[in-house]
C-alpha cells in the first residue's frame, strides 16, 4: 500500500510531503516514546503518534519511515514541518484517537 492510499481511504490531512505520497508502506508502528520507535520501528513503517515536535523527524529520518500520522487533531510544529520537508517524509493528520487510527491502518495493511 502506498501513503496516498492511506490518505485517500482515511481522509487524512496532508500537512507536508504531498510530493512523496508514492512511498510504499511496509508496516506500522504506534508509540509516543521516541526511544521505543528508534529501537523497534522498521524501514517503510507508518508511525502513528501524538508527538508534534522536531525530534520526531530525527527518528523518522533515521528509521527511513514512510510517513507520520498525527492523531487527535494534533498539528506539527513549524520546525517539524521544515524538517519534514527537508527529509521528504510526509506528515499526515487525523482527528481520530490513536486506537481507532491504528486499527484502521492494521486492517488496511492486512488486506
């Protein structure tokens, strides 16, 4: 599945990275603890989190993640957007809760 498929099917907001929505999603990871994501997320994962600060981009870039999905209506900080644009990693958003978002993505990836 591509990031653009996720955006379309979940009606996600694209905060940045519209030019990189063709990235392939290989899996998903859900955590708000940066060290956990750094230790266990895999290349090509979509990361579901409520964290909005610039440090999420350092982790996303290091792990070569496909995209970040911010939950609960959270919006990325300005410096986070700048880093995401530099790294070419899409930041997406939803008003849904983390549990619901994760379940939807899981079902989409499973099929």
